[in-house]
């Protein structure tokens, strides 16, 4: 298994990703990252890819699962297993300072009701690890 430092995929807060087209583009980015790391880390095949997907990321896990095999066809990750790990949305209230769990990026603080909550977790998608040959 290997971790890919710097392999985080980030996009602007509020980015709308309701269509499968967005997920296909993300998967193409994942494939490109894998190919680049294969050269630098000297591996030739990926048998498993684990993605961490934040609840606030606007990424649809089912759309990723659906498109994974299509996008990875004829690449070093062809026939690789995709594992998706969900990451909870967390924020820090800028008024009361407490950590709160978030269902959406616009949730108010569940303790004091303040709308000023800074997201600290769950707004991105990361390649967590790989099993490579």
C-alpha cells in the first residue's frame, strides 16, 4: 500500500457537482495522478484504489463507482478495485469555538446557531492509498 502525498483533489467551495460528468472528470484526474506516480515510484499496476470522499465535497460516490471501470480501462488501474471511504463534515464555529458536525457546507452551529462555521474536514476528495505491483 502507498500513500500519495499531494494527491488531494480540491475544488472551490460551493462547486456544483450534481452530474456524472463531474465525477468522470475527477476520475480522469485520478488516472493521471496514478500514471504520474507510477513513473516516479516505479510501479506498473494498481490493483486497489482507496478514495476518501468528504460529505461536503459535492462528489457522488455512486457516480464514481459507475464510471471507475470505464475511465480506468486500458490504464495501469484497469480491473482495480475501488474502495470509497466517507469522511464526515466538520467545522469550527467562529462564534463559540466549538467543533460541529456538518451535513451541508451552509449549516449553522448546532450549539449557538451562528452561521459563521469554518469547514475543517469533509470538503475534499483524496486518494488515500493504493495497492500496487
